[in-house]
């Protein structure tokens, strides 16, 4: 039976990106994010296609990529609907009724998207940032992410000690920040898994995809996710 791929879930593989130390992939996300917001749009577009090719190299399908990029795509659709609605309310589209040929409509659409060039560039940058995070999640297990965060925190603490001449002690350095971050980061796929299971149960009982489904299932998702979070926090407390 083919397993369901949840949002930001690990994709088993043996590629070079899979074998890359997780701390490098984690640190690359903020670095690349800053880079994306300062590069030329043409370079960003080229890098986005490079990311898609990299996903194929890691055996990540188009469907799995779209699933992880869904939030940005929904945001783009929302902006488009809001812009069109705003145009109608502000009479910006009043000239449409005077058009008599297809070319006039085509020129109008072209001018419309030219005016929204900045919004399109912003969405492209967000897509690149989200794709970077997706590649990190898809090629790193939850344990690898946690170990990577711990390595980063320990390295920062050692640098901090050297800079401020703090004496070394025999006490083992703790990593409370990385533990909290790893729980938060690794909880994202768990929420996606819970939603898929709840929605599947709803549809298998004859339910339909409509507003009633959302109003019924979202409270259930919140309850189940809170229970998972409480169970995880108790397990961490017991282990010390």
C-alpha cells in the first residue's frame, strides 16, 4: 500500500542532500532567505527552477512539492481575488464594457499583471523560502533535525564562552533552546498527519468537503494536536 505523504514530512532517500549534515541544511534556510530578498528577480526565478530540479534529484514528486507550497499558492490566490474585487468596487474595470475586440482584453490583462509585478516578485521570493524549508524537511528525519539544532546551540555556547572568557566546567552543556525548537518544527508534520486522518474519517462516513466539514473538524484537530503536545511534553519531563 502506498503511504500518504504529509506536509513537510520526511522522504526516504540516499541522495547527497539526504546525506548532508542536518545542521548545514538548517543554517542554510535563514541565509538563503536573506539572499532571496536581496537578489535580482531573474536570479531568484532561476534559483527556483534549480530548487525544483533538486527536488526531482531527491525523488520528491511534483505533487509533494505543491503540497508543501500550498500555503503560498493559497496566499497568491487570495491576493488575486482581493485585487480583482477591489478593482470592481473602485470602478478600475469600468472600461471593460467598452472593449470590442479580444486584443483589447489581452492588453488590459497584460497591463493588470504588469501593475502587480512587485506582488509577483514577493510571491516568488516566498516560494523560494518555502521550497528551501520543504527540501530540509523532506531530506531530514526529526531526529536529525533535533541533533542539528543541538549541534548549532552547543557551538554557539562554546563561542560565547570563548568571547567572554567564561571558565570551562565539567558540567555538560544543556540545549533547552534546541529542544523547544525541535518540538515546534517536528510538530508541523504531525499536525498535517492528524488533519489527514481526521478528514479521511469524515469522508469515509459520507461527509462532504464543505464549510460544515471545516467547522466540525477544526476543533477536533485542535483537541487532538493539543493532546499530542501534552503527551510529548510529559515524555520529555519523564526523561528529564
